């Protein structure tokens, strides 16, 4: 049985920040000041256990910046209170990022389907096309489910994090 020998140390720091910024809708031009509360985590590694203090300090210093970036992303993903639309670019970046993760998860599924199809084709036990199609269908389904999960999770977090400061336009908080 192999024994895992650590060759370094990882340091993580989490920060929660409140950011005041302006909400600007790209569809209708609505502008409003908002407060966004978001958290961010930074992870730094000290290879071979060298520079542990520097890695820990770097994680602590980077965590507030990650939280502020998350807060601005939540602002972009929040639907406009006037027209109800989300910012197209922010949604596309979110979907693309989740699709890449889904594709990485789906790759083994597709490879297994291709392998089984190749074995079926080489042994003449049956047509290989159904297995190829099954592999593609399962890979596509995996990507779609990962994208949906990430989109729903992130937009719900945006709904919770953003609060409008103008009277009568309160976000959920």
C-alpha cells in the first residue's frame, strides 16, 4: 500500500467583505447604488515546507481581494430591478466556466462510451454506433447538468448578496 508523503504545506484564508458599488444595467441603463456582501478564499502553498510564513501571509492578503471580486461578480449577475434582465456578458462567462468544468467531468464518460463502441465494432458483437451515441449523449447530459447546477447556485448567491440602497428597490437579503 503506497504511503502519501506530504511535500509541502497549504495555507487557506477566508474573508467576508462588504462592497459598495453601482449597479448598472446594460439593457435598460438603470443605475443604483448597491451593497454586496461576499466571501472569498485564497489558498497558497509552501513547497517543501519552505517559506511557510510567506505563504500564510499571502493567503491572508489575497482573501479580501477575492471577496471583492466575488462581490462585483454578484452585482453583475443580479437581475435589474427595473427590466428584470441579467447582464449578458456575466451570464455567458458563468456558463462558459461551468461548461469547461462539466466537459472535464464528462471526458471519462465519453471515453468509456468510445472504448465500448470500439470493442463492439472490433468483435462484431453488434453495431458500434449506439455506444458512440450513448457516450456523446451522456457526456452532453453531464455538461448540461453541471452548467445548470453552477448557474442556479451562483445566481442564488447573487440574490442573497446584493442589497439596493435606494428606498423602494431593496434586493433580497
